């Protein structure tokens, strides 16, 4: 439906006689005589009668989203991505099925004013059949599920923002695009669709766009002119937060079909990790399932066959409010953590897997761009005034959420809501180094495998609901 059904054509005009009869019925004061004398023949004499027609009420159009005043235009998605690494069901204009524009401009909250946000994929917990039946049938457990509806709403809101922002990113990514420009467009669209409001809601961490042997934590610093090439394998990793509830999701893309086996192995390994997850499931068992699936693949590049290896020192993780790494780690290899650590009801996890054609082990290298205030940082007296000013800016703008140097150099310093156009940080590198040295800020340098190798990543956010697990970030793309 492209137009609201309440807007109809005007009916054809009725004959004059019928119109007069209708007017008489609608308005008792319809006929009056000049001079204000009643039109009943008394004292009227030859006074001329005057007809006063009743004004017709105009019908109001249905209010639309985004303050435009028009109805949402519901359409069928039709545009396919131009790169590889996504499912055949992927569309880069998927948001139009909810009335979103193409490219998206309507804040997601305005699209769902009168209806709930989409529910993620629902899967049963990986438990014994008797335990699963117990959790699905017990009224007390279902009641606990209902009690957390506000949490689910915030997660689903953030997940829908993530889906629409990544659809936008998938529509603009082409060989030849500068990664700094790509990140700026993606992050600005993120701010627009989530209606950025400082720590209330906004971007959860900097956009990762790690290439080839770089597995994670790379985003361009100011002056970085890196350009995406046809033969590159890029991991796109970004987040959304609503009231501290973080959606962390990532996918890998390439243009050359020779990398398809690498991308498929990691995507299927992530799905295997999700299927193996559940309340009371040991984290080490999930790692075994992931490794078994991923390392069953191999890839041929330029006549040489490489086994796909799980990167053994990278993990998924639990997510806490305003804390991207919540304390528990989900390994992607067998025996990657203590056997006693289990998933628990109400926890949120990022199930992410990394595969590599190299040695399957990463180290820190290259120029650092990601930083984050330590959640449990000690109180340290600072001597440098510049360090105090920078820390005050970080506290009010990012809190314990991750940030990058590009954001510090924006006119708004990372948040227009918080700083307006007066947030830009000047000559801050010495202060930033000092905050890192004293243990308040944690630097997160890029993580790289052997040069010449290729790495891939897929990631989803899931929540351990009392009755089931919900993959909130799942979409038609991956």
C-alpha cells in the first residue's frame, strides 16, 4: 500500500434540491432574514432570505513518521548487495518493508510508534529434553520472562537500528571507497537512526573495518587514506547501545569469489556456537562445537590449499550494561576455558568466531585507534591538567564505552547532544598516553595474524531468556 486508505476521492456533487434538504436537516439556523429577523414570515414582509451553507469538515491524513506528516510507504525490498559473504535472502533496502526510506532517514523509533520492535530469532535452550520442557511450560518461568520485557525492548530497538544501518553500509561499500569515508557515513547514519542522545543511546564502539590479515580493532585514524580493493577481505564490526544495552554484531565481505569457503566456514561456525548455547551450558563445550565446524573447511588460493583455523586467542564474550566485555569469555576452540563456567539465565552474549588461513593466532600490531575507559579503573591522582580535561570529556561523552581518535577530533567531540559543536579535542595525544600509562584508559591496538593471510569474522548478540534464547541481531543478511 503506497497511500493511506483514509484519503479518498470527494463524492460527486448532489442535485441542488437534495443539497438544500440536507442543509436544512444539518443546521436549524440555516435560513435567516436580513436585519436579524426570524425567517418565519412574521415581521419579515418582503425581506429577502439569505442562505448560509454549512462548511464541510476536511478529513485529516494519517500522520507519518519522521515528522513528515505523510503515511509510511510500505514496499517490498528489491536491491541486492554487490559483494559476497551474505545469505541469498539479503537485501540492502530491507527496511522499506517497515516504511523506511531508501536510503534510510526515518529514526527507527518513529517507524515503530504503534507496534513492537521485531523479535529476533527464537531457539530452544540446548538442554536435556526434560529440562527444556520444564522451562517452556512452567508459569513461574514464563512470568519471569515477562518481567524483563523492558530489557528485551531496548535490545530489539538497538538490533533493528543495527540491521538498518548495516543495510545502508552494504549499499555504499564498493571497491575504491576510502575506509575513513565509509566509517564516517556508517557512524553518522547510526547516530541518525538511533537519535543519538549521549550516554542514553548512540554508538556503542568505533566501526571496525579490519582488512585481510588484520582480524579486529582497526578503524582509520585521521589522515588514514586506506582504500578498499577488489581482492580485500573486510570485517565490518559496529555496535548500537540503548540505555547501556549493547548490540554487538559483525560480518565479513569480499568481492572475489575465491574467498567464499573462508567466509562460509566462519559464518557456519558462528551459527553452530549459537545453537550450542543455552542456560547451564558450559562455555568450553561451545568452543568445541565452533572449532569442529570451522576446521572442517579448507580453501584454495592461487593453487595452494589452506586449512581454515580457528583463531585460538580470540573469543566471544558476555555483555553487561555499558560494558562490552562483561567478564565471561566464550572460546572458539575446545578446552578454551575452565569447565566450571556456564551460561546463566538473563545473560547477554556476543557469539563471535574468527577463522584464518594463517597460523590461527593474533598479536597486537599497527597504530592504535580504539580506546576504552577501564570499567574497574582505580582512582589515580592526575598531575597533568590536560589529562584531567581529557578524562572529564571521556567521562561525560563515552563513559566506559569504547571510543576512537577520530571521534575526539570531530567538532562535537563524539556527541553533539553532550558537547554541541564545542567538543573537539586539540593536542590530546600526550594526555591520552598519560591516561593509558596510569591504567585509567585501556588501549586496544589492531589484532593481526601473519601478513599475507586472510581472516574472517561473524558475530551475533543473543540473550538467555528464561524460556528460550533469542538471537536479537539476526537478520535476513546473516
